[in-house]
C-alpha cells in the first residue's frame, strides 16, 4: 500500500528530471549577444547621413527649398537643424556667404518659435523680451559658424533650450531681477545687481533733453553742484567775522581766487606790503573766531 502511494511521485519526479535534461540539451551553447552580428552605431549612421544631407543642401536650388519646408510624419523637418549647421559651415569654408546667409535665415526661422516661448516670462517688459531674443539669435548665428562647437550638431534641441535659458538669465541678472534661491527654490534675499534702467536714469536732466545727440552716452559730472553751493555759503558766513569790507575783499582775492599780491594791491589801491599785513591780521582773526565757535559747539 505504501509502495503504491510512492510510485506516482517517483514517476512524476523522473519525468521532471527527464524534461529538464532535454531542455538543457536543447539550449544554445552561445549567448544571443555573441551569436548575433554586432549592431551598427546608430549615432554614427545619423551623423554620416546628416553630413551627406549637408553636402547636398543648396538654398538656391528650388527642390532644396521645398525640402527645407517639408516635414516628416513625426513632426520634424525632413532636413534637420544639425544638417543646416553642417551645411552652413561647409559653404562657409568654400567662401559662399550668400548660401551661408540663406541657410542661417532658415535656421533662425525654425528657432524663432522656441525663442519667443522661452522669453514669454519677460512679456511685461517688451524691451527686455526683445533683448533676450536678440541675444539668443546672436548666439545661434555665431556658434552655427564655429566648427569647434559640436554640441549643436549632436543634440540641437537640447542646445537650443540651453541657449535660451542662458540668455534669459543674463537679461534677468542685468536688470536686477535675478534672486538667490533657497533649497525649496524660493527667492531669498535681494537682487544681486542694480537694474540697468536705474543706472541710465542717474542723470535725469540729460535724459530729458531728447534733441541732444548722443543722449544715451551722457557721463555724469564728477563735480557736486550742491556741495559747491554749500561751500560758497559757508565761506561767506566765515568772512562775516571780518568787520572791514577791505579785509574781506583781500581774503577773497587771495584765498579763494588765488591772485598775486601786486594784482590785489592794484585792485584795492594800496601797496603790496599793506595787503600782506592786512591779510595776515585777517587770517589770525578768522582763526580765533572759528576756534571760539568750535569750542562753543563742543560745550
């Protein structure tokens, strides 16, 4: 009875071992990666295809102009932006500025929607928005003709986003709109730069003169007119300590206008020796008056 119960189990175990051995014999002796031929480098194929397209892109050809506008079923362009960049550089090396200019116009036209979308954060300041877009255009035009710039030929979409972010941040920093941020990403502290709008309005009077040429390049006068007026008022107050008008006149001519003694003598109708003596006495009198005034203020 016990043997009859154990026999089915041994039969099932035997069949399982037999099936496992059969499967093991049927398994291939090499892996799939080793058996399959090596896969071609997809990125290298794309680069070679892009270079072939670049060598055939002639903006003067009507068929090529139609291809530049044609899109693929996935939404991209039949001739990608990386191919345009390579074509720009190829025509530039051949000395064809007209073809280079035409291809750059197509490239900027394709990038313009992204430029506007990335600069929408400055739509409340249209002049700053235009400045940011202008910086983006200038950077793309410059680096598209630079053979050492390879990032835009490898991943143009990511390059374009980085270009937009860099120029947008530059405008924010120049206008004092950029803040330090804490760990949660919230603005912390005050802006790091003085806004450009405030720098331009230091000389308000010159800004109001719209008819003057070179209005935007006015340099502030290093002299302080208010300080000069206060100094003149203070000089007149100090000269009030001299009761004689001639002594005050001698002090002004010598100390403020720096005239020579012979000229002062001619103006006052006295001898030069007299002018010197009266000046020395006036200086002593003013020094005593100022010291007395200072002592009174200190008390």
